[in-house]
């Protein structure tokens, strides 16, 4: 409808403009012919004779002797009007043209001029004859020659009226209007049909996209894909590709979520089972009145406390992994990696008081979330503390954004290195140790979100070295300083 309306407006504007241009050209042609007729000087005695013998009735035609030389045919009108406004029709005129006030004004203007002025243009107008036929009229001051040989001059108190019928001109304009109307109608209908076809063809991919979206909303089936031509690069194709990318991302996210839930359920089952068993033993002891030996009771309570601590750690790790990117982005700021590492070192020394932890950290600023970054560094140090032998040494170094943590523990087998950052993955040799298997996964996620890289490798001479590379950020201004 919009295409048809736009084409209709354009065609109408062009058609109307064309009609007026043709009308102007036709009238210019008619006016040119009338101008040539009126500029032929007539004999003064003929004009005088015609005006004197002109009867009172305007419809009367003069005798054949009272005509103008070279003027008047069966299809043209020729007449004079005097100061009284009555028409004096030549005998060779096709009829009588009705006189208007504009014709009388020509006489008044001519009388106000002095001298010879044969170039007065006169007045063009549309009029009718006594039979009601449309005519094109030119009224000019009468130009005569004395005896037909003298210089041309204006005849006083008289005007010459020449006219031609407009029947053929109006017929041509009517035919043109009909042709333009038909062509415009065909053009509008054709444009509407073409617009409908183009709109349907253009919206067909949108219909498919709509059906796909409704299918996903109805069935939650994220495997649906919209076919897109490889060489197509229009808006609909880009929208379809974006939808396919979105459903793929959502499907991957759902798969990861389901895997996370399954892994979390599996990891929670062991501590919950152990915790329930210990609690049932303590409850049964109370119900039956058979006390548990103090040493066994103390061991049970210690096991309950350890299991609760493991559950709390696992739940905290799951909450960390479940946080969205938008929640993280709101807390990102410039952080001193040096201060973060030093804070994590203090916590690591408390957890491994029997270990020797050496540190060489230099200033470095990164763009990250402070709490997440500290948790990641703490997780790396916790791993080093957990696997270091009693009395061992942990070496920590931070130089130009590269943080290395080296321990002297048993190391990680080569076939297990590719899996160390997977969620809930734990080395078979470390499953007896406390932990949820999410620590290094959180480290990898935090470092990658900050634009950095993390890797674990065998250390020369034994043990494991963790390397974290973090891009630098602009140093924040000192507190209380005024920005320049």
C-alpha cells in the first residue's frame, strides 16, 4: 500500500505537470497565431466604414464589403469594438465574440498613449461566442495605415478582437488527460502489485524467522536453524545469522548449565551422604542411649565440620560461576595486582604455616573485579599450599604483569594438564584432599574476563608452576588529587 501510494503520488504529480505543460504549449501556439493576425495593419477607411455602419444589434454581420484584408475565415473570428463596447463584426468572421470589461479596458489604455505604438501586445483571454462555443480571444488596439500605404498607427476609440475556436485544443487536452489517467491507473495498479510481490518476497525470511522464534518459545527447542544463503548479506540474512548464533549460544549455555547441575549434584552427593551418615550415627546414639566413645564422637564431629566446610566452599564456588557477565561488568575497575597478591599471600601463610613462602612482587595495575581477582590468586596459592610437602617452599613472583607461583610438590601428570581448568575435574591422586574441583575453573574464568592468560606446567626440578599473564591498565590517580 505504501509503494502504491508513493507511486500514485509521483504519477499524479508528473501527469498533472505534463498536462499543464502541454496546455501551456498549445495555448502558446494559439496565442502566436492570434498575435500574427492582430499585427497586420488594416486600412483606416475600412475600419472607419465598419464602425460607422455597425448596427445596434451585436449579432448582425456586415455586408461583404465591410471586411478586413487578410483576416477572417470560416473558423476565425474578427470584429471591432468601439468606445461604447458594441461589437462590429466583419463579414468574413466565423461569428460574434461576446465583449467583456477586459476588452473595453484595452481601448482606454490605447487612448492614454500618444504617437505611434504598433507593438502593443493586447490582452489574451478565454471567452465564448454568441452560440456558447469556447474561443481563445486576443484584444489589441487597432493598427491602421492611411490609404493602406502610410506608417502604422493606433486607431482612436477602437480595438481589434480576433479569436479562434478552442474545440480542437480542448479535445486534445481531454484526450491527453484520459491517456494520462489510464496510464497512471495502470502504473499505480502495477506498482501496487509489484510492491506486494516484493514485500512478500522480502518478508518471507522474516516469516520463517517468526515461525522459528515461536517454535522456540513453544517447545524450547534450541536446535532449530534458519537456512541462509552464504553469499547473501542483506538485513534479513544478517538477522537470520544473528538468530542462529543466538540459538547456538543459548544451546551451549543450556548444555553447560545442565552439565554444571549434573556435576554439582554429583559433587554434592558425596559430602551430603557422609554428613547424613555421621548425623544419623550421632542421632541414633542419642535415641538409643548408647554413647559413642569420646574419641569416635570427636572424630565424627570433626568429619561433620569438614563436610560442612566443603559444602560451604562448593556452594560459594557455584555462586561465583553462576554470576552473569553483566553483574561482573558493573564492578570492574582498575586494581593493583601487587596489593591483591600481597593480600592473598597473607591468607596463604595462615593456611600453610609450616611452609616457606617467598615473594617478589612489583607494582602492576589491571582492569578487573577486585574480589574475583583476589579469589583467583588465592585459589592458585591454595593449590600450591595443598600439594606442597611439609616444610616445602613456594616461590611467588610478579614482574610486569606476569605472576608465577611455583611449588615443589609431586607435580601434575602430562596427560592431566589439559583438564586442570575443567569444572569439577580433580586428579585421581587428589580426590582424597579437600576441594570442589572448581578452584582452577574460577581462576581461568576470572583471568580470561580480564583479558589475561593462565597456564600450568611442570617446573624444572619437580613441582608445578602456575603462570598468569595480565594486561596492564592505566594507573589510577592518587586519592585526593585533582584531575588535570
